[in-house]
C-alpha cells in the first residue's frame, strides 16, 4: 500500500478510540492514525512538548502531552478532521503531514515549526466552500422550521455535513440560499448531494434573501425552533461548529426572503450522479467534485404563495 492508501484503510477499518501504526513509514519516523466516533486524524511524536493549537474549517492541529500509544506515553503533534464523510480526501493532507521527506528533513521542519506547515495548507485549501454565510444557515433553519410544521420527527442534518440538509422518514430536502438579485445558479458540492435516498423523495429548497432590518435573523429562528420543541442545546452545539456561537454579530444579521421555491429532484431534474459516468462510477483518481445547476426554466413550487411557477430570469 501507499501511505495514502494505508491512512484511508485505517480510517475506514480501524477501531474507534485506538491508534494504528502507518507501517509504510521508516521505523525511525513513526506516525499513527487515530479514529474516534466523530473525527479522524494522524499523529507524529514530538521530541519535546511545546504548546501549539490552531483550527480551520473542519481541521485542527495541536500538540498534546502524554498520549499513551501501545504501552508508551508520547508527546504528539496531531492533525484531525471532524467531517467524517471527507476522511478519504483528508488522507491526502495526512500523508503530507506524516511524510518524513529526504533523510527526515520534512519531519524535522514540521515538528520544529508546525505553524509554517499549517499556514501552507490553510492558504492552499482556502475556506470558501467550508465556511457558510449567515444567510446559508438561516435558509437551512427556515426550511427546517417549515418542514417541522409538516412532520414533527425531522432532523437538521446539514450542519453535520450529511448528504442532505433536512431529513425525515418521508423525504429529504437540500437547501440552497443566495443574496444575488437575479441569478438562479446553485452550486452542488458533491456527487451525492442530489441523490435521493432509496424509496424517499428529495426536494431542493431555493431561497433568495436580501439584507433588511425588516427581515429575520438566525437568533429569531432559533427561538422559534425552541418553541417547536427542538433541543436548544443541540442547535447551539451545531451552530458553534460553524463559528456561530451565541453573541456572534452574524446571528443577529437580518435578511428578508424575496423568493422561495421548492423543486422536486426527480429524473427530469438536471444532476450529475455516478450513473452519469461510464460503468456507473467516477473515473479513476477522481474522488470529489462540484458543479453548477441553473434553475431557470425548471418548474417549482412557490413557497411564498404556494402556487406552481416556472423560474425565469
């Protein structure tokens, strides 16, 4: 196996709460994979502990003292990711992290100055696709509220980076929001985002906002959800994961809905899935991609006045 393949294999097959060695590395430059119920990561030993901790999007890097691996306690430098569905892609970053380089020069640079390594990857990856705008979260919360009124046993799963934002036993909903005044283009962030669960319809909720003091805020919708019986602590923990802890200015930013439509993601809806490719699977070495759908001309239900309409530019 290559180092990347070993890391992916350990992430997918390893035991929760247990470290596993990366055997493809030279003995003098050990490293381990780590797997817990809500995150995966890799670690390298530190010759001496020095406090270090940074986080970005779904990744975190930190130095930790006295971690027992096998029967030995190590000071370690570890990098983790809490987006479990992206663990295979994250393995690429991990492989670079544990790679000792020529005569161990890369490992030496990493443990002597992890901030340099971290800044390099942070600048390379960026955070456009992983940090949502307040109106993105507001759109999900408003859709969650509307669906809850239709079916009580409904989950807001988008904040956990599941395939679809809203789930219940009868149907799923993917939510897309915009503040652009005229465009109907939405970005689909993975090949699974518009794939319905077996036997369960999938809908796309499209909301167009504009900033307005006459609108509503995340905090206002959270308050209404609590009155509907949603666990308040659970909502707050979910919002904290995307940097929207109580007291953040973004939580009180108000937006007015100027358009809200629901589309049925059926055989007539334009989407890219594994069946779009030869042999019903992605081409070799392609692990993830995004694409843009133009909703103009597609029939949808107008949720502002509950009548069928066709979206036109």
